[in-house]
């Protein structure tokens, strides 16, 4: 019976919540329930009863006159002609590419976090030399370059799917059901990944404390900081990949629940009308993170370097104000 209720919800998902539509939905729901119970009493299996109920009552076009919503259906069909239908193949490809390129984005953030490790090890080494420092600085610059490259590549490759955010799109009931099944099948692994990430965040300081208490040398403390950064970077990488996969599921499923766009969260996203600005903003915060880490570890002025974050927030707001367009304005 839950299958029938879900199907009923999908049938009326794109109709306005007017009194006539609500009444028609209640009437059709009661008709479907009565027919289902009748078939079960006749000895039909659950699957057979569900299939027959859907085949008899699953077409609103045929039931429009009987339910008194023929005119509403015509208006909605006319409006729906301007909505792009996302096929199941497109949905699967989107999820596949999002998972693939979110790994690149996660690795970019990973490199951003560990970028100071070479400088830290060179600076805390008991026999520090110019060669070691040069190697540390080279690793720092290489990690930052990798971060920016990976984030830019990921953003550009996923740009072909921006129509899911910018254009009116929808998915059919079968595609939504397929995505829901995929989401349920990965639920346990998502929980496990998030649990591992939380454990890494909570325990990342333990090696540093243990090494400091047992040995207490600056070189060992530097190694402890490096271990801490690697654990944090790994936790962020795992969260990025699992969160992106879950975000992909929500994006596709939201297309089935919103007549206008896939943005069902109620948030007012910003669209940038210039390609160069879109590229810059796709790497803005990773770049700010790199700058923060570089300045902090090179100067060790942590009490001052935090000012980078509010400055970056102001710059981001200014860019959005000058070059950004609210999605709801874009769609009008």
C-alpha cells in the first residue's frame, strides 16, 4: 500500500495545492485503497494488487473529467512543456561524474591542508639547512598548485551539469525510485565514512600530545603536527567524497519534487554571468585556505593571520554583489 501512496504523491507532485486538486487527490486515494483491499480479499498478492491498481488508476489524463480537474491538468501540461525531462541515463551519468570529480576536489583540499608539512619538518629539524627548507618550500608550492589545478579541473568538468541548477528540470517517478534505491544501498557506507571522519577529527591531536610528552623535542613536535595535518586532510577528503555523493542524490531527487527548479532547499544561490568569475569563485575558498596556511606557518603569527577569513568573506560578498545574479532572478 505504501507503493500506491508514493505513486499517488508522484501523480499530484506538480499540481498546485488548490482545494479542487486536494479534493481530487483524496478521492483518487480512496478509490485506489478500496480497489487494493478488494483485490487482496480476492486472493491477489500484494505485487499483483499494486500493479492492477496503478494500471487502472495511474493515468490522470483519463481520470481528469471524473475528478473535475481537466482544466487544471491542461494548464499544467502546457507549463510542463517548458520543463526539461532528465532521463534515467542522464541521472546515472551525473551521479557517476559527480562522484568521480568530487574525488579530485577532495584531493585538492587534501593537498591544501598538507601543503605546509614540508616547511614544518624543515623548520623543526635539528639539522635544518637551506636545502631542507628549499625542499619544504617546493613541496608547499607544488601542493598549492595541485590544489588549485584539481579544484579548477573538477569545477570545469562539472560545469556541463549546471543546467540542473539553472534550467527548469524534472525526473519521472521511475528515475526517482531508482535514485532512492541507490541512496538506500549506499546509506551504510555513508554512515561508516562519516564515522571514520569524525574519529579522525577527534583523535588527530593524540599523536602530537603523545610525542610531545614522551620525547618533547621540537623535531618530534614538528612530526606530530604533520601527522595531525594528514589526519585532518584525510578526514576532509572522506567527508568531501561522501557528502558530494549524497548531494548528488538530493539534487536529482529534488527535481522530482519541484516544478520550477532542482533547488528545493529554499536557498537563494548565486549565478555568475561571466565565465572568468565562475572559475575564480570555484577556487576562491581553497585559495584562501592555502594563503592562510602559508602565512600562518611561515610567520607563526596565528594571533593575526585569522584576519584573512573575515577579509575573504568581505571580498566574496563584494564579488557576489557586483557579478552575481540571484537564481530566482535569473529564471524570470
